[in-house]
């Protein structure tokens, strides 16, 4: 019964985050065309790059500097995509299975799928949360990217609809239950403050990396304590299906 409840929660969280995040693809589609990309170029970026932050950084640099700024756009997108490598290392034992299965999970290893997976209790629920979220967002994001690219002129400025706030709200809903201990709050606040200060001063991608380093350092310095139950849950995450 408890396992069934965890499975239902994983499906519910995955679908909810997928819907909220996919809708924001309209913004990327519209902004990509506004930046000077063709509809097909915008859609190919979503199909192959598929990391929202990197995609927005890419079109943002192109919009301000034109195609002459292509090297800077690629560098910005790459810096933001570095975090996905860390996600992949964390998700490997959760995905489990053969090398082929782990490699097939790579395109879907993004912020949202990692967050939903880690928010679940139990190895099976984590795997379900990962796959439902990752695949759901991939399909939805690409469909909404196409919609935004085709209807860009009709939609106007897509940011006016607040779709970015919907995606952020989904993340907050996953994060909130974990902010019960002072250590977690301190780590989150420290990383957030540093990222906020660094954003206007550095190129896209750098604030994310700096915030990650700060979070690791603060977490290592704080006298954190982990219960035996938490240790058991972490060990279960690496179990094979």
C-alpha cells in the first residue's frame, strides 16, 4: 500500500511538473523566432539541445549580437549545460540497469527530472518520477516550442503570460517539503544570494556554477546530521529494478 502511494505521487509530481514546464516552451519558440531564427532552427534547438536555460541563453546572445555572436552564444549555452553532467552522475544509480539504459536516460537528465526523482521516497518511485518528468517535458516542450514559433507574432511577448512563474512554482513545490531543517535553509539561501549577485556581473552559466560550489561548501561546513532512515533510503536508490 505504501509503495502504491509513493508510485502515485511520483506520477502526479512528474505530470504536474511536465505540464508546467512544457507550457514555458511557448516562450522559447516565440523568442527564438524574434531573435532571428527560422521556425525549423528554433525547433531543432529544442529537439537537440533540450535544456531550457541553455536554449534561452543561446537565443538571448543571438538576439543582442546577431550571428556574429555565435561563439559567445555557444559558450553561454555550454556553461549552463555543465550542470547536467553532475545530474547524470547523481541519476545513474537511480536509473540503474545496463549501460544502454543509462545512456538512453542522458537526454532526459535535466533540472526538473532530477528534482522530481530526488523528491520521491523509494527506488521505484524515483525511477518513475525521473522518466515521467523527463519524457513528458521533452514531448511537451517540443510541441509548445513549435506552437510558440508559429504563433510568435500573434502571442506578442510571451513573458507577459507568466509561464516562467509556473515553472518556478513547480520547483518551489518540490523544494518546500525539504526546507524543514536549518541546514537546508542556510544552503539554499546562501546559493540563491550568490547566484543573484553574480547574475548581472557574469556571463550566463557562471552564476549557476558558482552557486553550486557555494552550496557544496556550505553543506560541508555545516554540522549536518542524517538519520538511519535517511541512510537506508539513500542506499535503496541504487538498487536495481
